[in-house]
């Protein structure tokens, strides 16, 4: 699968617009509800992060904008805003963003993937599918495949092939190790699993060619521990 520079932006716009439409029907209790996949955040906090990420990129804030420090700052700076105000900010700052994404293609792809991940987090609260996120899932999942392969090679000394049934097939990169494993999953399951949104039992139930215990112990999760 080849990513053209415009593809992440097209997905981002479609997913954002559909999510915003879904948020419009939430009541105060739903807005304040804890998001199971991000238990320290409410629905409003998740949207604050999504808007804050764009705002900080436009402001040329330095450092990793997806770090714990940065995401905490993005949420805290919008703590006194209502969800409607945050959504209004997000809409406003999204207008000049295509130029930034065109100039920083890798960040655009990262931003789109981050949005898709958090939309699935919010779907548990919204209780409705976001079709645009479903369409963007294979391209979002593909971003995490080479990262997993590198972690597994470096940390677990295993060459892993990843076959996503509705996305990429990524042969294991060349390594000095003879240990090898193949993972087969849907793009949705892979994306939710590798970003810590699933329990260990759910990930163990994926289609693995051999026992994945070493990988799950040492190098599976991109972000934090497994979901409890």
C-alpha cells in the first residue's frame, strides 16, 4: 500500500467531520464520562487532545506532541472550555492545516492515525459507528506495522511478518536471527491491539503462527500496557 501525501489529509478531514457530527448529540453526562480506552480522560478531554495537537503543531511547539507531557498539557489548557468551544476551536484551526500537512507528510500520517485511534476510543461512548474511521483504518494500521517489526527485532530478536487481511502484507525485515513468527489479523484488530486498546487475552487470540508470549511480554505495545 502506497501513501500519497494527500491521503492522510483526506482521511483526517472525513473522520473529523463525522466525529464532530456524532459529538453534537451528547448530553453533559456523556461528555463528562470516562473513556474506557483512556481511563484518565473524559470524552471532552479526548477532543481537547485532538484539537490541542493541531493547535500546537500550527504554533510550532517543539518536542514530541504525542508524549504524555504534551497530551497532558493539551488537555489541561482546555479544561475550562466546554466541548462546544473545543470543537469550534478544532474547526477553526483545521482550516490552515492542509499546508502544514503537505509540508510535513509524516506528521500528517501520524495525525490521521492518532485521530482514527481516538475515534474508536470514543465510539464506545457514542455508541455509533464512524464510517470514515472504518475506511481509514487500513492506512492507519499500516503505519504501526514497521514500528512493531523493528521493536520485535530489536527487543525480542524475532523476525515478524504481519499480514492484515484488509490492508498491508509486510514480510519480516532481514535480521540475523532465525526465530520467526507470522501474525494475521484485521487492520482494526491490529490497530486496537498494538496501541494498547485490547486485553492481552484478545491479542493472544489473534492468528499467530507460533506462541507469541515473548513478543507480548517484551515488545508488542506501542503505547503503555495492555488494557485491563
